[in-house]
C-alpha cells in the first residue's frame, strides 16, 4: 500500500517531464536558439591579437558600428541589451590579450546609467553565462539555469504564437566581413562582430516605433543606487583601458527624431550630466554625441533608434574620422 503514493508520484513526474519535453522541443523549433554571442566570442578570439579598436555597448553600437569601414583593425563586441556591467567584464576578460589595442570605444545610450540586463533580458544573461563564462550581476545563478529552457524564456508568447502559426525567426552567422552580395536581405552576424541589418521602415512606422520604444524604455526609471553602480562600472572600464595605455572614446549613435522627441529634456539632461561627471574625472576621455545628427535620413535606420547597414557604414566612417583626429 505504501508503494502506491510513490508509484503515483513517479508516474506524475514522468508524465510532466514528457509533456514539458514535448513543449520544449516545439518551443525550440519555433524559436531557434540564438547563437550570436557564441559566434561573436569565437570570432573575436581569432582576431584578438590584431584588434586596435575594441567596440563595446548595447544594440545601438552593435548594429551601428561596422568595423569594415574603420581605417584600423576593429572588432565590435557590443551586443543586444549589453549593460555597463557586462561591458566591464568583457574588457576585463580580454584586454590583456589584445597586444595592439589602441582605443576602447564604448557606446552610451539615454538609458545606459539606469539599465541592468538582468532586469529585462535574462535570456541574454544566460547566454553570457554559457557562451562567455560571465556570471549574472546579482549572483543569482538559479535564474540563469532556468532560462536555459526555451519554453520558459518564451512562456508569455509561446501559446499565442503557436495558435497564430508564427514562423520561426531565422538568424544567420556569416563567416566573413561582409554579406555575400549587395542584394542580400535580412539580418546576420558578421565575423567582425557587427550585426548587419538591411531593413528600413516607412515614416509612419518610424513614428509608431519611436513612441512605443521610448515609452517602454522610460519605464526603466533611474534607480539611484543603480545609476551610481553603473557609473562605477564605466569608471572601471576607463581605468582598465588606461592601464593598458589605450585611449577611451564614448559615443552615442544617431537616433531618429521620432525616438528622441519622446524623451523629456530632464531625462536627457540627467544622462548628459552623468556623462559629464565622468569626463571631469578623466579629461583624456572624449565623448561625441551623434544622437541628433542631421547627416542621417530615415532610410539609414532599421527602426526609430537603430541604424541599418547603410546608416552603419555612414556612421562608422564618421566615428573613425573622429577617433583618428588629434585631441
């Protein structure tokens, strides 16, 4: 009689695991594993000793700086939702092996000082842990383990997407420094670490996207302790580069007016104030703000706040000229 509860428990557990396994398999078919970070890390290790310009930052820098258009050997180690914590860890991890490093270029966004990857993109925290060996800011490894499940990661949209018959999003890695042909369309991670995107939006689409994106990002309202903490990570990045005799350049990529106009002046002023506080402490560090540059047209943008490959080519040449100019 005592064996019955045990048998029941084992049967229940086996049934649960079978059902979950089937759903997990379905989820992985629906949401193909994003291996961008893994490919990026491997490509960097091949190029590491030749890199002169090391680029860090969030998706704005990832999609906005194409090393192909740099005059010096460059590698783009920026990534989607990369916060200052992860940027600092990546530099710590790799800078000693970069024998020819001359410049660390770090992209800063309006929300950089108030942003924590772990609060918004745990699946990326998981990728950093498994593909780069970098632990989460909070030290909570259970969450990292939990997000190895594709079903759990996409639990909110899984059933609706399944019902709607959403087609899998295909992502590509191109083992080269440019896409196969000018006519190529889509998205791909290139060997330089750059995320090539060919899409552009209409004016109406940009207006809608700019408003919705800004409203979502403004919800990351500044947590004062986090602002201070991220400021320290930025200072750590600068100190680490300086110790390697490398220059440090901070930059903000171009945005459309449809995105900028939804950030109140006070919000932007606080961001610029945080940047200036760092610049006062490190007078050799340069900052260039391209966010309201009039040199970019709507066709240069992937969406309201990210450049596509055309805009990235234009921006990278500007950034390169600025980095190469005398102080």
